[in-house]
C-alpha cells in the first residue's frame, strides 16, 4: 500500500474496499460509504477530539533534548492529565522515522523534565526504558494551558508537513481526550450524517481516549494498545440494545469503538452505559459480542489495529484483503483510504430469525430474537418490554424459566443442556 502523505481528511478520490459476510469484495468511491448501510443499522463513532500530545523539551539531569508523547491516562476526568503514561524519544522530530530516532537519555525515577512552560517528574519506569509515568507540576489549568501552548499533534514521517490541530480533529470531535486521532471518523461529514438520517440509519457516539499507534520499538509496540478510558452514553447503550433486539447491524467507525463496546459487554454481552477502562487486546480468539461490522482505515500487518481485524475475519481473508489493497493502490495510515468489513464465521455466522416460548413470571410470552452461531456457544436473553434477544450456539436448547432483567446461560455442546447463569 501507499502511505498517504498529505493531511486531507476526505480526498476527492478516496477509495473504499467493502467485504461482506459472504466474502465478496467490492471497490467503491469512499464518498459512497452510505451505500453500504441498511435501514435500521446503527453506526457508532468516536467523538473524541485529539490533544496536542507531543511535547518537546529537555531532560534536566543530562541537558539532552527529548520528545515526550503522551500515550495513556487512567480516566477521562480532566484532572487525570496530571499523571500520564508517556513514550520518550531522543533527538529529532517527526521527519525521522520512529524506528530510526535516537534513544533518549537513560530515564530514572525522580528525573525532572522541562517541556516548554511545563515541568514534570518521572514517577515510574513502566517495564521499558522509554515508557514512563509522568507527574506534571502546577495547577490543573496551568497544565492544560501548557499542553495547548507548547504541544503539537503526534505525527509520523509519512506526513511531509507539520500537522495543525484542525488536521486531526474529526468533524464530530467533542471532548479533547484522544492522544492520536480516531481517524476512521474522517470519512464522516455533515452530508454523510444527513444521508444516514434520510436512509433511516441510526447514528450514535461514544468517547474513547484513542492512544498512541506506534513507538518505533518492537518490544514497546507489542504492548499496544495501552489501557484506554471511554464513556458510553445511555442513549448509545439503549440504541445498541434496540438494534440487537431487531436484528440490525451494529457498525463501529474505527477500532476504538470496537474496543469500547466489546469491553463494556465482555462480562455478559450487555452494553452498559457509563465510564470504563478498556484493557483487553482484541484479536483472533476474541468473540465479538456486539459489533457486526467495522468501518476503518487500512492497516499494515503487525500493527495492533491489524491484529484487531483478526476478530472479524480469518488470516486467509486478511491476506486476500491485503492483496486487493495493494493491487488497487490503496493508501494507508490515518489520512489514507478506508475498508468496511463484516465479521464472518469467526464471530458469528449468518443471522436468522427465531422464536421460542418463554415463561416469564407465570405468563407465556412469545420471544423473538436472533440466533447467531458463536464459538463459545452462549445463550444470552435480555428483557426489554417483554421482547428478548437470544444469542445461542448451534445445538438445540430446551426452554427454561427466565427471571430478572438479564439472564445469561452458558450453552454446552450437549443437545438440550445448558447451565443457568446469575
């Protein structure tokens, strides 16, 4: 693939590769992205605005130049910026490939850093010489003012000119919490959102602190993505439930949305609203409980983003996608082209409507849901106004009483047998 070297969010000739559940590939102009959505689909995007998270300055103990790239925080609270995890680089700037950047001076707990008007202390070395936890001095307002004044957007050598902050804010950018841009959202603009509304496609947002995507160090990159905080509004959680109950697709715009939704549902397949901290690494062995399709940028093998795609399709399919992307000269990285991928049998086979008799508080109700063949063979039943969504394994199951707002059963491969959950 070709590295996109200009910071143009929606280039006139942007490309879009679409892969459906059956493995069929289509190539479209990216401006036709709305053609991939169906009536009743739920499209969810990350509304995080991007911070100027690259701070340059001096390692005071040695007097040497350093660049600090803020990379992770424990929550979305404004005061969490006081204590950030960061990746430290030596001499140079974005014009030098991260792989080729000199190492910073040896960092030790207690080291003081001068980063523009900001002063920070190295609180801890986090298992790698270049990964540290920083504590910023001063008032909270002063810290934010210093980041705004002296920070620059994190960028990489494939972009040939310095990025401005507006280059990395998506059209729906809201709370400034991301360390790098949730760039899959570049495809969205107000015309696209208006088209979604006309087509009765639902749209919702989450806020997820997208972290750093590359460090230039193989050992450090293997730790990506770092833990990332998120917030799911009640309206979005209800929209997910509504879509699932009606057998509509939940479509994530970007890997951060997949990570937030799947983390929020990992305990019982039920997306709850509120704040969370995504700690999981999604990949081949991850059963997708919520997301049916992803709209994303193109990603290179070996990256954490590419690894996440393995939860949607198998490796052979991914290799086929790579061949198509290379054959048709797709552009990669944050300002590159896009892909739309529906999950295949790794997360669930084709959906089919089912109905089953359910006894709820002595009254027999007719519950309509969706049967999906999941690798873990789970049966989840969620009550909302006496309508139910059932997600079950391939084998037949027997009827059982349902009580409470949420019941989860672990289905076994033995026909007609399953265990009660809480």
